[in-house]
C-alpha cells in the first residue's frame, strides 16, 4: 500500500481514538519505504511472425528492415538471397550447449566465454569496417534461439551475456513459435 495512504489512515484512526479518549500518546511515525533499486532493463526484440506467403527474398528484406529500420526495402526485390552476415544466430541447445551459427562455443555455465567471443567478433568487424547499411554503426545484430524447455533464468543469463558483449539489436526466438499470421483485435 502507498505510504501516504497508510499515513492518512493512521491519522484518521488516531483522530478517532483521541476523540473517544482511547489514545494515550501519539503513535510512532510510519517509516518511509527504502528506495527500491531499479532493475537492469535489457531491450530484446521479438521477430515478426513468419508469413508463409512471402518468398525467401521478401522474408530476407522484411528481416533486414526489422533489424535495421533505416534500410529501405527495394521496390523490386532482386532474385536470390545475398550473402548475409548481418545476424549471428546464438542457439541454446537442449543439452545447455551454446552455439554461434553452427560452431559450438561453450555450455550455459560458461556464458562469459560466449560474451568474450562476441566481443572479439565485434572488434574484428570494427577493424574490417563491417557497417550497417546507410550507417557508420558496426553490425552487431544477434538472434538468440532457445528451446521451449529452457528455464527463464537460463534464457536471461544468455541474453545478459549477449547484451554485455555490446550486441544491438538482440532478437529472441523461443522454441517453435507458430507460423500463423496474428490479426489484431478491432
């Protein structure tokens, strides 16, 4: 309950007790609530629902626009998928192993190794000048894929290690999300 409301209620009760001669002394003041430290906020994006009607090329450009809003989708989408290095896939396995793309890096109990590896990759990208399209920002997009069986704490420690590496944006996909189109309510 809000401390100001508690103080008002206490004053009302004290007044009533005093009015009827039941109170002998002033009650002790209600201590102020201690300051609550704000929790760390990690911004994680949720990818758009996969539309099965789109071609692979259209899905590629949809994801690029999602990751990097400054990118313009071409009016005529070219055939074929480009060699795309804009997004790392970090996968948490059922056995608690962690992979970057297809390379096994560590176990969940060693997430600092993942963080160090991502920091190294981002430093290399800075040296080589791998920038987001139409920007001078280094490409640091990461997609985290976790199984349905993963516990909240496991996913959070993985997300925190990725965030501490400097990754941005961080996209989270849990298990096998449905591929249905979601329509908003009217």
